[in-house]
C-alpha cells in the first residue's frame, strides 16, 4: 500500500486488517480524500483519520465508501462484520470520556438521508403515507361537495 502512512505497530490485528481493507477500497475508487469527502457526508480530515487508524469510522461512512466503490451486498456485509470487530478492538483514547458518554464508540449522529437506517414500523414513512392519503380524501370530499353544490 504505497503512498499510505504506516499504521502504528501496536494496532490490534482486527483494526489493522480493517483499515487496510478500507485503504484498498478507497484506492479502488480512484478518488482523492477531497473528492471522497465531497461524495459522502464525511470531510477530508475525517477520512484521513479513518484511513490512518486514528479514529474508527462510523458505520455509515463505511457504507458510503462501499456504495461509491461499487461493492455488492455480500462484500458490503463482510466489511460491516469486520467494522464491528475492529470497533470492538479499537484502542481507546488515553483521556477518560465525559461522564455522560456511553461505552465504546457511537455512530455519527449526523447521517445523510441516503444512509439513514430503515425505520421501525409506525415510523415517519408510515405517517407520511397516512398524511398523503388523508389529504387526498379531503381533496376528494371538497371536489364532490363542489360538484353537488354546483349541480
């Protein structure tokens, strides 16, 4: 992997393997970090941290890279499993997290709309559909009332 900064020697094997795969995937796209940042919701500096193993990437960043690289579902699933293993083994920062922080690393809460996880039943999409149906029913009633009133 020429052109890449050497990964730390003390990096756990799960993290090293995962980051090396991310690097190969990024190289496969032919994009610079600036272009990769422009095509995803993650900045050039974020991708630099992810690809140099200084910070674990959010699951959505990995999914975005897979999509841009044209990976199929099976390869994307394999990389998602490797992401989970890497995040569990990722070296924790030397400083203590704030008292309200949860255990481990959290996914980035700011997701692009195309990477949002599917919603549970009764979620926003169902409400949107229900609102559209109700609006259509009201418009039909108004139309029928207008026809009756003019007739």
